[in-house]
């Protein structure tokens, strides 16, 4: 399944297609949009890559917090 990530930085908005199972940081890097600040080293525990699901449904991964 392909998901769309909308990355908003001030007035600039980029959209990136991402395969299920790919992290936000991996998807942005692969699209050449640079890295996000991730003090956890990309382990998904610091909250810097928090996302909001606006359409569809996804099952939470092991490090995701439901709610």
C-alpha cells in the first residue's frame, strides 16, 4: 500500500509517496527533502515524526501510540 505524507514547513508544502512499513524519516530522505530532527535516532520514540491520519486507516506499529 502506498501512503501520502504531506510535509509542511512554513509556507512550503511537499507531498511524498511512501510504502507501508517505511518511516517518515526514510520517506523524506528518499525524496531528497532532507532529514527531520530526530533526537531518538529514528527509533520513533521522541515524537518529532508524529503524524495525523486524515483519510483511510492504518494499524499502529509497535512504537506507535494509539489515541
